[in-house]
C-alpha cells in the first residue's frame, strides 16, 4: 500500500513529513536526525535509513527540496549542503522510493509562502490547523517546510492524475 507522500526539507535542521495522498491528512512529521560534528551538523543517514525502513512500504513518492550552494558560500557550508542533500537523495533511492525534486521557488509559490521562515510556519498552520503545535517555535520551521513540501507534492500528483 503506497498511500503516503514524503516531504523532505534536506537541511540538518529540516524534517521528514508524511502526508496521506488520498485524504491530505498529515500522518507524521519527524525532525531530521543529525550528527553533531562540531562545528557542523550533518544529517544522520543511518537514522534516516531506519526511519525509511519503517515507512517505505507506505510511501509512494518522496518530494525533496532541491538544495545547492552558491559560489559565494563558504566551503564548509557548501560541503554541508552537498553532503546532506546527496545523502538524503541516496538513502531515499536505496529504499526504492520514487523521487521528485521541488525547487524552493516552485513549492513556496504553490503553497503561498515567501523565503521568510515565519510564513512557512503560518502557512502550514493554516493548512493543518490541528497540527500547528508541531511548529509553534521558530526553531521548528523545518517541520513546517517539510509538511508544505509534502502537501505540494500531493498537489502535483493529484494534478498529474487528473490530466
């Protein structure tokens, strides 16, 4: 049974969100497991793999936010972005989950957000009011963004099915 859409905010402070494809109900949102390797925080790929071991049979698609470093970013930041993004794409692919990539511009426009993290939290609260306590603090913006990425992915899948 593959009825879930997985939304992934690929930052170490991001999250994994599971939305039911048919109903649009938020099933769960989990903080991104991380390794604290001072000074950097990297995604803990083993923990993500364990999470996907539990959920993969129910996931039809994963929507991962595209991530890249800019030429002006410090090398350590560029490494962290590349490591986290590449590791997540790899672990999802290793679980044979279909992957779709969502640019920040596309999913934020589709759900009515700006680059401001508070708008992501507000928009997620408007779309999932019963769940808004999950991202009530600024530090939980990754949870809200993962939920919105999953909701965006669900919308994309429904649009393609209707076409």
